[in-house]
């Protein structure tokens, strides 16, 4: 695949397409299943077609992607760019599974073995390792802890006075208590003033 395609990173269209495919499957798909489903879908209004052999890259030039007009232009682009991008953003994860071979697949497997290996085939496992891709479950963001508003903080409530001696600690405590009482009186006066203004405004409105 052309190097500059990797440098460009995964496009939004490619990421969205792969996420839709993975999320729509009952069973987590393999990378080959994702690619097969992707190229079957339309991109830009028309199905993508693989490059013909006559359109192969000239000697000395990097090979062209198999589906240049498709969001998932090649298997290399899917495996090397799109999937890693989705893993990095924690949208998907790879999971390991064991898949039982069908009788046809077991027969094909035997054909790839040597004669001596075929004699021991009975002891071979009929399950193979398969890596699949699934959407990653997003954990809900824990709520931010409520910040407790300390009344009188501006006048010293909640301040650590332990570095002072006992006499000065008592003096500060009395001072803070006195200031808090003054703040409460001030707040009550403000509330009464607001109520009076509101009542006066309503009276004028009635007139």
C-alpha cells in the first residue's frame, strides 16, 4: 500500500463504516469478515471495484490500493490504519476465541500436512485460534464529587489553626465565630431588603 495513505491516518468515513459493521454483527467479526462486508457496501454512491491487473503499478512505483475509491481501500489500510485508530480511541477491542473447524476445513487442514503428520492428526485439536473485533463497552463517567460550600470560609471557617498555640487558637475561634454571626446578620438584612423591593415592585404593578 502507498506510504502516504498510512501517513494520512484513518478517515472519519472509514472509522464510521467499520464501527457500523462491527456493531451490526451478532458475532464479533474477524478482520477478513470486516473487510469483506466493507467492500460490499457503497461508497460515494457506487460500489467500489477492485483494480484490474492492467491497472497494476508500474515498476518502481508503490502498488495502488485494491479499492482506491472506497473508504476501506485495502486490507492493509484496514489492519494497519483504521483498526489501530479505533483501538487508540478506545472504540473497539480485539478478543481471542476458539473456533471449531468444520469437516471440510478439517479435510483441507489434513491436505496441508505431511504424511507423518497425518498419522498423528487424530490427536490434533479441531479448534483453532481466532481473533475477533468487538465494540468496547464505555464505562459511564462517574459524577464529579459535590463541592461542599463552607459558610464563612472568607472569614476563616475551616482554616487549620493547629500551628498556633492554644491561646491563639481560642482567640481565632472566637474571632471567626463573631465574624460568622455578623455575616449571617448581613445576609438576613440583604434578604429582607430584596423582599421589600419585590413587594414594592408588585404594589406598583397593581396600581
